[in-house]
C-alpha cells in the first residue's frame, strides 16, 4: 500500500528518491516549480534535458508524458519531468492531468524509486483550479498499482495544502 503524505513547503528542499518537475514541453527550464528545480538542481539537469531534446524529444515532451533525468544538486536521485495541461474552461483536459501522475509513477517504478515528491501539477501558472487539481491528483495516485512506498505532495502554500487535505478526505 502506497502511503500518501501532504507537506507544505518547497519541493526543492525535499529528500526523496525522485522529485517530480511540473515542466514545460521544452524541458529547458521555465518559471514556477520548473525554474526552481533547475536553479537549485544545477546545470546537470539542464544538460541532460538538452540531450533528451537532441535525441528522443526533438519537438519537446508531450503533455501528459514523463521522463527522468539526474537530480543534480537536489537531495534526490532523479527528477521526473512531466508536462501538465493548461486548464481550459471549454475543453476537459483532466485525462491529460491524470496521465502526468500515472506516467510519473510508471517512470518512478521503472527507476526503482520508493519515495516520490509531487507538486500540484498544472495548478500554478497553468491555471488549473486547485480543488479540482487536488481531486484528480489524489484519485489518480490512489488508483495506480505501484511499488512506490510513499507519494508526498509538496504544496507551496496553505491554500494548496488545504485543498489537498480536503481532497484526501
């Protein structure tokens, strides 16, 4: 049984086998969680992302998919990059958001990761309503059979932590 824990704080300060990055499709860094992970993790992460772009992901990482790199200077073995969907009021993209969690856990399992730290994917600059993002994240993680022993949601502020606490029930 996978333990689910909620923590308010900075995902770049977590100690885990894998830290999930809410990346943009370029894999070359950006704002929010993505920028913070690249800044704290250092140039090794960006160098590996550039190699991925030069080989398997020339057009970028598709939304809902996940790929791992080194964690550089982070207190983790790997960073799992996943591209969340931008929220839309006119199109249901919840399957793509669920796929981010499912694919990240699949990659974590292939790596042998036992602890995985997730941010609230798509709930920042991509505009996903926090309560819905929390519901999708938790329902998806609970439904996935995985060898990962702990899934830790690292939530940046009290509002996000409260939304995930409500969704956890």
